[in-house]
């Protein structure tokens, strides 16, 4: 029974582990040993830094207090919905889209119930997911696939400015669509007022965590070697708040590693290698979007990146490819799982709104890429 519960809870981890193991039988062992493990180690280490920092911020109640202060003086349904939707947009830039949704989707569900606005729950949490995805585009550490591509900056020869210029047009267009949809929500006065009752804890530790955040960003920008930052992080958090190590979701780190092994194995099979090369030579951005619909955008990035020198096409394709099917982005899966915890949850109603909004995002962002990027 415990095994069945683990598989149900961590099905992405189980599937990725199976795929990695399966791929090991498809290629010679010496090929497996030749994979670029240093690159994936750096990516996983940086992901670990941000998971550790977020766990520390949660331990200090910093994120919850920020959310309560931001929502404290909302007077209308429009302002409340705008705040609930754009809080994860900005949070995702700093702490990743997954962390933003794990923080703000439960808060939105609670607030909307207390305000008697459950009719808006589905559209708000789906727009939160869209906003978190779009906001995460702007920073290399906003989501795992962005970080993976950015760690190849020396290989491809692009700078952080090049990175931003490739994504700013997509973020601008995506933000405009989110704002337009949100403003369609009926404007009404609110009878409910959110009281701030969360107190900040471990104030001295919070200052240290902020310093660790700056250190992590410096590592992403290749100012400091990742192994030095790793050593500092381990020493600081073990001395300051060792309990946070037990509150990290390590599964995402293992998923990323297993997908890396699987992608390398698949791309070393001659027939698949040639097919992917042909598709990527024709239209790398659209190919990445389409593959993401079936594999999710993180594995599609790892799988398709070796087949093109157009890093921006893969980057934007993976970001846009997070829209579409529920499995196109891990962020969409997280929100769906959080929504389904509610007793009156309706999968049919949720998916109807989900596909409507996601198809709209694809219909707008794909042409935006060809026009502006």
C-alpha cells in the first residue's frame, strides 16, 4: 500500500526513473559514461540552492507575510483578482514558477472562499499558473529549463542581455493577455477584508538568507563557481536552520537528472537522432512547443537542445510550450493537484477553462515569437 501511495504521489519521479533506466539499455555503456555530467550537476546544484533558500524563507514566514500584506487592503473583486494573479507573476521571477504556485494557489483558494467568491476559483488559479509561467521567463532561475539553457551561455556565446532580449517581447505580450482576461472579471465591491496575522520569525536568519540569495544569483551569472556556493550554502544552513533540509522537495532534482539521462540516451539512437535533427533544422521553436505538449517543457529542452545552435528558439519554444496540455508544464500539474484537494472540485469545469485560456496563450505567443523575436 505504501508503494502504491508513493507512486501516486511521485508519479513524475517514477516515470522519469523508468525512462532513464530504459534508455541505459539502448546505448553502449561507454556512451553513457561520456554524457556531460558536469553541466547537469551545475544545473541541479543551482536548483538546490533556490529550493533551500525558499525553504528558509518559508521557515521565517516571509512569503506568507508578503502575501498577506499585499492582499490586505483590497476593496473590489478586480483588485483582489489582479493581486492574486500577479503576485505569483513577480514571485516566479525570483523563486521559480513552481514555488510561486505552491505559495499562492492555496492562499487564493482560501481567500476566495472566505470572500464568498468560489465561482472565480477556477479562472483565478489557472490565471495564476499562466502568470507564474510568464513571469518565470524573465530570469534564468525562474524555471528549470531556462536555467538549463542559461548554463550553456558560454557554449552558445550569449549574454544575460541577449537572454532578456529574447524573452522580453514574449513576457510583454503574455502579460497583456493575462491583464486583459483578468479585467473581464466582473467588478464588484468586496465585503471581506483579509487580516494580517502572520508574524515574521528568525529575523536575523532572514538577512543571511537574503545574502545567500544574492550568492545564488551570482552563481547563475557565472561570477562564482557553483561548488564554492554549494559549500557555503551547506555550512550556513546546517549551522543556522538545519530543519529546512527536511522540508525540501528533492524529487525535482532527481527528476531533472533522470530526464537528462533519458534525453541523452534517446538522442544517441541513430533513427531518432536523425528525425529530431530534421525537425529542429526546419523550425526549432515550433518543434520544441509541440514536443513539450507530450513530454513537458523541461525534458523537451534537454532532449532538443543538442540539435540546434539557435538557443533562443529552444528557450522560447520551451517557455511557450508550457501552455497547451496539462502535462506541458509541471506548474500546470501542481495547480491541478492543489485544486483537486477541494471537496467541490470539478475536473470537467477546470479543464474547460484550462484549455480555453491555454489555447489562447498559444494562439497569441507563437505569432509573437515570429513577429518580435
